[in-house]
């Protein structure tokens, strides 16, 4: 096969472009994985904080705050709604994503999760057959 002189090196350029594209795709997949992992962690922290608030004999929001801090999250809100306790926790996005968004000058908001827990005020009963 005869290759003209002006096409020499085009395979190298195409290979580099393909590697750059694959690198960018891997970069996005890793970032999305980190965000998904953080969302699951936040939901667990919110659930645990709501349960702590519902079971607290003292100040329910103080208990929720301690659990949120122990899980490396911030308690954003803690509300009492009758026998239910509603909590919301937040955390900053992974530093990987924050640096990516900062590089392109885009704002990025904290990621959050909410949960509700309560104790049923009705006494336990066994269903009759």
C-alpha cells in the first residue's frame, strides 16, 4: 500500500484522539461512581439520624446532629411532625467532582438526603385469626 507523504502520522493523531476520548469517558464514569457512593452514604446517614431522633429520650435534634457528624455529614434540618421526625443531611461533593466543576467555572451544590422516622404511638397488638 502506498501512502502519500501528507498522510504520514495521521494514525498517531487518530490513536491519540481515541485515547483522549476513552480517558474522558473513564473520568466521567469514575466521577459518577463517586457521586453515587456519596448519595448512598448520605441516605444511610439520614436514616440513622432520623432513627436516633425518634428514639432519643432527650433532645431529638441533638441526637440526630451527633449521628450526622459521626457519619461525616451536616444536619441541615430537623423537624418534629407529631410522632415523626424529619431530618435532612448534606455533604460536599467529592473533591474530584468539585475540582472538575471548578476547572470549567461551574457552581456545584452540596448533595443531600432526607429521611423520616417515628415511633408508632399505638400499643402492639396481635392480629386475631
